[in-house]
C-alpha cells in the first residue's frame, strides 16, 4: 500500500550556500494528509544504457570525399558522383555513362581507371557494350595464356558483381538490362 502525502504547510526559506546547516528551520511535526492510497503492486525494470558512441567503423561519406578531393578533375568528380547512383546488383555501360555526361566512353574509362575510391565508388558496375566485363583497374579483357580465364583483375570485377547479385552467362556476359536511371 502506497501513501502519498501533501507537502508541509510551513513556509520554506531558501538559504544561501554560505549559511550553516545549523540555521535550517526545525522540521515541523508530522501532520501529513493522505492524498491517494493504492494497493497495486509495481514492478521496476532497469534497462542497460547504451553508449551513443558506436565502436563499429562507419563507412566513409563518398560524396563528401569526392567533392573535397583536390586531386581529381571536375569531370572525374562528375563520373564518380554518377557511379554512386547505380544501385548494388545493377550495372551500366561506358556508353550509357558517356551519353549522360555528354562525353566519350574512352574519357569515362580513363576516369574509372583513376578511381581512388574503389570499390566504395563502384566503378566495377560499369561494363562494355554488350554487357561484357570490358576493363578493370586499367586492364582490358583478354584470355590468359592457358585460354581458360581472364586477367586477375577481371576475375575480381566479376566476383564483385556476383556478390551484388549480377548473373553471367557461359560467355561472361552480364544478364539483364543496363541501369539507365542516372540522377
């Protein structure tokens, strides 16, 4: 049973901090009036407070990095910002990017080759016309001497795309329609 009481009716005086505790007025005799009586049982739970500081590393803000980097040209900035609009699991082509930027596929390829923010700024999502891998990290698609695979960097590009959900046919072409929804 919980009883709430009304505050004392004697006037309360505030003392300055330099006053001694001996000068506090005496406590009046207990003349309390019950305000509310309850018989309910209360349960108190405590929650562990979580720190507002995360210990996990935060991904970089690539838009800010691109816009503040003094080492890249305005055209490269445009290309890299456009790459950020391609969603994971999608791909586009050098030709589609260059059409959107009013440039040439070769200029787009040169900018991608210099991408200092890869794979965060996803240049691996850009393929050659016909949905073939094209190039990656400055290397072009050629068969290895044993005639089986391709250059290691192209295997890396294909693996990055596969992890994002892009599927390939037996000739190495990406299946699906290239992304065109640039912003």
